[in-house]
C-alpha cells in the first residue's frame, strides 16, 4: 500500500525561499506560461498539496523576446472593460507584445492558475522583467 505525502509547514517555508529564474527569449508564450504556472502551484513537487501554498517563486527575464506562433499576433484580441460607459477596450496580441510583454506573461499565467484566494498569493510570487537584468 502506498502512502500519500502531504506538505508540512516546514516544507512550505522551504518552498517560500526558493526562486526559479526562467529566460523567455525565443520561447512560445503559452508553453512558457504553463511551465511557470506549474512551478507557482507546486505541481512539480512530490509533496504537492492543493490547499497549501507549496510552489516556488519565479523570475522571468527577457520577456520582450517571447514569441507567438502562427497568425495569433494579428488575429487574437484581448478585451478589457474599464467600468465606465463605453469603456470596452480591445488590444491585439501583437500590440500587447510590443508595449507590455511583461503584463502579457503575467496575464497568461494568471489565467492558468486556479480561481481562488490561494491563486492571488501564487501570482504575487511571479516577477517579470523585460530585460536580462533583475534585482
């Protein structure tokens, strides 16, 4: 019979002090985002526990060099609503890549995380930088 291993407070504290540095240059946006979301949730760990924050932090560098395949840059549209009348905003993926590639990676990862309070703590452990330098 196999035993299920669950995370303890000690393993959670160890995970909070661990950071992964990911280079986004030449990587596809969606594949990069799934990799980051897996690390943030802690699903790569053998002691993954869904109700605890056991994922490590992620630092993404060179976010301006991320790529998308096919015609997605011209055809995919992100819509936002500002909350005011007539406040529907639409931004093409290609424009988003040029102006705010760091926000685009954060948005892609956020949409791959679970929709709960724990996910808000997970996304706070993500740092995205446009260039190769990070503090």
